[in-house]
């Protein structure tokens, strides 16, 4: 699956994801055990990354 990212907005931060953890809630979601999954599904929400760009209003 491919997609295009929109242009960075003033309050946005772009992150290059280096690592991603998969936790137990991701497994529930992938198996649709909660009945709310939308496929295709990309599990993993605990990330480590590097900031690659910031919008004009983004601060530390």
C-alpha cells in the first residue's frame, strides 16, 4: 500500500520512525477482538524516532 503525505502544517512535527513496539492492545486490534478494526491495519503505536521537520509554530 502506498500513500502520499500532505504538506507539513504550522503545528506539525514530522518523525522518521526508527523502532516500533507492538503491545497486547495491538494484537487485540489486529484480531478485531474489539470489533472496531479497519483493514488494512498497521499495528504498533509505541514508537522511537527522529524529528526530521517541524512546522513554523512547533516548539520543544
